[in-house]
C-alpha cells in the first residue's frame, strides 16, 4: 500500500522500517527533517507537509507527543485532512485524551473521511523485538481494511470498540505500567536499605513471580552506568500519561489513587532534576528519601 507516516520520533523511527520491509511504500514527514535521514536512506520518501504526505497515500499514520500536536498535523494548515484521498484512513497512534481523539474523528467524519485511534503499547525495545501491541478504536470495517498493515508493525492487534476507546484502554494500560515500574523502584530501595546489593535485588526480582516484560528490559537501567542516554520514555513524557489517567478518573468518577501516587513520584523526579532520565529513575528518589548515598 501507499502509506504516509507523520511524526518520526523514537517510535516512528522503529515503525517505518517495518512497514517498508513488509513491502509498503512509505512517505514521511516530521517537524525536524534531520530525524528522517536514516529512514530516507532505508527507502522512505519525503513530503514537505502532512497534507503532501497524505495526498500520496491510502493510509496515514501519526504518532506525536500530545493532543495539540495531533490537532496541528491533522487539522492545521497543510494538515492530513486536507490531503487525504476519498476512502483513505487516518490512524493516530498517539496517547491522547479519549475526548480529544473523538473530536478529531468527528472532524474527519464531517469531511467524509475516516479516523481511527490506534495507540501502540510498547517501547522501542518491544517494537524491535516484534512484540509491540496495537489497539484500535473506531469504524470496524475500516479496522478490518487496515489490520494487515498493522500486523506488519506488531503481532498483537486488537479491535477495542468505538472511537476513543482504544486510547481509553492505552491510558489504563500505561497507568498499570507506571505503577509497576515505580513499585519496582520502591522495592529495590527497601531491599538496598536493608543491606541487599542493588544488583542482587534486581536479579532476584527479575527471577521472581513479580517479573514482567517491562521490568525485564527497564529494571536493569537502575544499575550503575546502565541508564540510557536516550530514554525509552523520560519522566516528562510518562507523566503526561499519568495526568491523562487522573483527568479520566475525575471525568468518569473513578478513583485512581495509584495514578496519583505515581504522578507525585514524577513530580519528585522533576524536583530533583532527574526528568531527563527514563522514568524508572524514580528508584533514585526512593534512595534519596531513604537516606542512601551513591
């Protein structure tokens, strides 16, 4: 298929090569063109606006930071909506509020076009390993049309339901992930203060019933010298998702106390100047609160 991809950040850089390898023709756009260079060398075409990218394509993907960025590339000047062909499908993979996603889908519907929310669950590590999962909300017939393309990105593709429900589910999953990673840091710090070496604590957890895929690749980051210089998801990016969870809890009248606690730990990370790190750095907050030095 002819596919456009808007937003060539860390996840986009991993997704586009998988689409090209599956035989699709991909045209890309990014706010900072320099990031596209490795993809251009891999065979991706370049467009000078989201509209131009969409005009060449049957399917348009986007994955950007927040709802404001999605609105800008979807509805703004030279946006996707003005270039997408009749019968084309726009899939936004960003993690944004369900209400914001539904509002965007309504604008596409007014124009006789289809938008699906299709957030991806996973990191660059799980994506590279072929284990990322994708959830989709919106018109089911459109989902069935794009499902083969989505399977080129990751093997686990699930139709969740109506428009906005996939991002609703993604927020719920990220809440669980966030709490799990922060609890890991809390547990390791407790063990350390009691005399267990950090290396032994991490090893024991990863061999225990508490182990999980996310802890398997993220847990070792807290060992000396293992924190990646380019985080999989830094504190600020991950806190954005916790704020979405808190907003949804307030909107729906559902208590989310663990999301609130996770959000406060991200505040603490920021206050201590750790926000440039992957969010597993919350472990360091626990160490400092527990009176532990390096």
